[in-house]
């Protein structure tokens, strides 16, 4: 069973200067939650970054990355994973000193050897189990997003306590601070986003949409029933689990799903999942992604372009525009 903490000793973080490097999805949530928890936060960005103005507008002090790294002793690395090696070598590493700490929200850069910190620096993970906007929204509403914590390198003997204090500053003690390892977080996070959260779900939706349209149904109807309605049932699942979801859907939906579900997600899909996981575990996926990003992401750019042209996007855009109540 996982070790879950519902409290942590914040003193490990109070009195320390925190630099949040990057002010995007995670960076803005970490910087604001930590500040509102009473900690000393500054933000590190590059000159000309569009995020700079947003961070200042939120009342935060912004410096360039090197200056923030020099000034602070707890450095949260919240820039895109593929940018970490370059930014680390150029602007972070020269300013590290014994007893400083690096905090990551995802283990990729450390687990696959992209960032190698000197031995006298703590390297920890504080990975909220949610998208950045939700990490901030849940906190301002008085709740907390659960957070994984782990230690890659414990130079001070207090690295795990520091990670827990940082997670508490994010609000996570209210919901649960779970101990894990960099390896477990990295591999499960990559697997989940590939197999379920984005890869699996998005392709399931498109396959259903294309099946309906090919059979002659109106694309707008196919859009609503295969994409739009997903949120409500997933919200039910998040709030009440599978048994609770069953109570709230129709008996017809429940019976049909029990018959069709195992046919849609059968052995070939499970075999593909095992293969995807194996490629993550043996480093093949990381090697591919690092090579892709070093070449300027040609495959990723082509996929983005192709998706913009997909009928589900063409159909969906005007339909969404008429539903301004859709949040975020
Ligand atoms: P984003 O792309 O949302 O934000 C990145 C931020 O870094 C932006 O503010 C960007 O500035 C800034 N930035 C980019 N390049 C540089 C640079 N060279 N120097 C300084 N700042 C730079 O990233 P995410 O928040 O998605 O990801 C950050 C980390 O959090 C990653 O490790 C990711 O895996 C992890 N994570 C992300 C989650 C999420 O919710 N997206 C969930 C859990 C973990 P600008 O935009 O102004 O160029
Ligand atoms: Mg994650």
C-alpha cells in the first residue's frame, strides 16, 4: 500500500528562497500556491517570455533564470521537459551550491539522464496529480490536489521532508501526499498519458466519430455524442468511481456497455498497452522524444497541423463557440 501523508513540516521550506523556473501550466500554480501558503517565491524566466507579464501581473517578482537560480536555494524546474537540459546547463548548474535543492513536477529529465545534479544538491519530485489550472483552482477553493513526492538524491538528509513541505505548500496535504520514486512516477505518468488520458481517449473518440460519419450520421450529432458528452461521465467516474457511475447512468447504457466494452478494448489493445509500457521502461520512448525535440519537433508539428484539419475539429469549433459556459 502507498504511504500517504496528510501533513508535513512546513518549516523545511519557510525561510528558504524558492525560485519557480517557468510560469506555464504548473509554474503559475506552484508559484501562486506557495506564495499564498506564506513562502518566499520569485519566478525565473527568459527575457521576452510572454509569461513574464502574467507573473508580474499576479504580483510576483520575476528575474531571468540565472539570476533567480543564483538568488534562491530551492529551484522548481517547471519548464517544458525537452528544454530542461539546455536551461539547466546554461543558467542553473553554474549557480548551484551545497545544500540547494532542485524540485521537479515530472521525473522525465532526471530519470532519463537529461539533468544530472552535483552530489551535494537535493533532487526531489513534487508532482501534483492534475493539470496546472486545476492545481490552482482547487487550492483557491480551499482544497488540495493530491501530489506524488520522491527523492532522487538526498544530499542534506532531509530531501523527503523538503519534498513533503513543498507539496504541502501546494495544498496537497489536504488531499494526500503520496510517496513514490522518480522511476514509478515517470513511467506511470508517461504510460497513462499515452494509453489513456490523451493517446487512448483521443483516438477512441476519433474512431467513434469516424465510424458514425462513415455510416451516414450527421457529424454534429456524432461530435456531441462521442466527444462532448464524455466530460459528464468522466466527472461522475472521478467523483464516485465505477459503482457510483453505474447508479447514475441509464440501465440501457449500463447493459450495452458491459457487452460492448470488452469487445472494443480487447486483447489486441491490452497487448498494445504492454508494448507501449515496455518502450517507456526500456528508454525507447525517451530516446525517440529527445531525438524528435532536438530536430525541432517535425513529427509533432505535422500531427498538430493534421489534427487542425480533421473533421471533428472543423465541426466542433462552431459548436463550442455557442457554449461559452464550457469552462477553461
Ligand atoms: P508549460 O509549457 O505550460 O510552461 C512552460 C513555462 O516555461 C512557460 O512559462 C514558458 O514561458 C517557460 N519557458 C519555456 N522555455 C523557457 C526557458 N528557456 N527559460 C525559462 N522559461 C522558459 O509547461 P508545463 O507546466 O506543462 O510543464 C512544466 C513541467 O511540469 C514539466 O516537467 C511537465 O512534465 C510537468 N507537468 C506538467 C503538467 C501540466 O499540467 N501541464 C502536469 C504535471 C507535470 P513562455 O510560455 O512565456 O515561453
Ligand atoms: Mg502526472
